[in-house]
């Protein structure tokens, strides 16, 4: 609602974007159910398929700055329609592929690019433009779609693959995705936001009195020489390492530890299901408490959770660990994008988020490969999952060193002067 009591159209954009994210990120993080069926059907080793998935993660990340650039140049609608077309094309090619190189190009490269163009990176700029006062909450609601994707897509894909096979399941996903993405792009997405977005009258007056010299005026090259950007980048590296490791190797790891396929998928899906409610709670705090401290708590608890997940031995332990971890599983991406907008303004937020998210996917590429190679080489999942826990704890420390909300960058670019809440 706006200050006048009318429904704010920006929330329609958030809702549609969250549902679209459910599908796109749900597929990107839902590779786990496909992993063993594809490997067995095509005769790929775990390390070979893990390498293909790793390349896909890298392509997904490399396409993020492209998505942000295209949104700035051509608009959100164009990017979503282009991404949907690529997803359909890649899906048809994937289900007909038999050779590792062909499968790599279809599933690893092309599908990753299509999903990147319909990912939160393509949707964050339009939401950041439509929201100022409740930007943190709006971006957290966008993250809810990601977590719902994990909660819903993982078990749904597992059941579908068991019933009709991985090829029909993938084609079915492409059909549902297209049926939803096209109307959303055409009917809902509007890049032009109201002049004062969701600000109340007294907040509009306060905005007019703020100094005009800030990080908002920095060029992209200057931003790349500032410390906060690289702190966000490295934090997202740890985030991507952990999220994609769980999405790709979480189910195989649990099955190797004695859990059946359905229990494993429910355990992974439970993380996403609980994260939906955790996201709603954290979203309300994101506009009230220092975002850097919330981000540090998220990384810290998630890091400890990765150590716990490897040692669970019963269904109760698995579901308990998944529930606790799910409370803080979401939010790191939403907070990172909100902090980027707070620090550097909305003018470059799409490109900056895309570049920072590249760190997320480099981490995802690394963990996707390490999960397969580490298990085949050493016979244990501790190599990959222990690394994830350690990196997340380091990311928590980096997050605490981020500047406070409302800081002003001073020359030279790497010097910062905090002026906001601590």
C-alpha cells in the first residue's frame, strides 16, 4: 500500500518476479535430482557430469553481467523474452544430446545462459527502481521465490523424473516456464517507476535535503576500485559455493550416507521450504537493522550447518538440521543486492549485481567440480562440504567489515567514511 492507501503496483512486479524466480532458480539449484539419472542414462562418470555442471555454473555467472547490461540498454521485458526463447531452445537440444561435448553445449552452456537472463539479476534492477523505503523487504520477497524453488522444485523434479524420466521432465519444465514467463514479461514488467517510488511524503522531503555528492556519481570503473564491491563479491563466492554444492551434490551425498532418494530430496527441499518463512522474517528486519550484521549472521549459521549436514545419520537429524539451516538459508543475495543499491545507488545496480553475482557462480562452478572430484578421489564428501562451511564463516567476517548503511565514498575510491547506522 502507498501512503494514500492505494495498492502500489511495485508489489505486483515483486510477486511476478518471485514466481518467475521460483522456476528459473529452482531449475538452476535443482540439478541434484537430474544428476544420477543423467549420469546413468548417458554413461557419464560423476566427475565428467560434475565438470559439465561446473561449466554451466560459470556460464550462468558470466551471463549475469550481460543480463544486467541488456536490462539497462533494452529493458526487462526484452531480456525475459530472450531468455525464455533460449531456455526452450536449449531444452530441446539437451534432450536429444548424447555426446559429452553436445550435452555440455546444450545443458551446460546454452541452458545456463537462458536461465541467467530470467534470473534475479534481470529482475533486481526493476525492483530496485520501484522501491526505496522498502527495498530490503522487496528484494527479500524476491529471494522467497528462490527458496520456494528449492522447496518445491527439488521434490517435484525427483517425483517427475522417477515417473516419466529426466527428458520428459525437462521438456515439461520448459513448457510451464514459457507459459508463465511470457505473460509476466508482456503484462507485468514496467521499468519506469513513479518519481518518488514508495516513499512517504515526509521521506520525499528528507530525500531532497540529502547531499548530492555520493557514490551514486561513481563510474563503473571507479566502483570496481572500491572495497565494498569486492567484499560483496567474495561473500557471494562463498554463497554460490555452498548453494550450488548443496543443489548439485546434496542428494548424492545423503544417498551415499544411506538415505533413500525421496528422503534426501525432502531433506534438501525442507531447507528451501523453511527458508520461505525465514525470508519473510528477515525481510522485515532488513529495513530496520544494519544489513551487514544480518548478512554476517546468515553466513555464520549457514556455515556451521554445512558441517552438521555431513554427519547427520537419522531422518530426524536430517530434517532438524534442514529446518535450522533453512531459517538463514535465504537472504544473502537479497541483502547483497540491497547493500549494492544503498552504497552505489540504483543507476548501476543491474550491472554491479551481475558482476558481483559472477563471484557467486565462480563459487558454484568450483564446488560443483570439487564435489564430484573430491568424492571420487578421496571417497568422502568432507572435502567439498567442509570447504563450504569454512568459506561461509570467512564470509561472515568480511560482511561485518562492510560500510554502514548510508555511508559516503570519499576520494580516493578505496577510502570510506561511514555516516549511517553502525
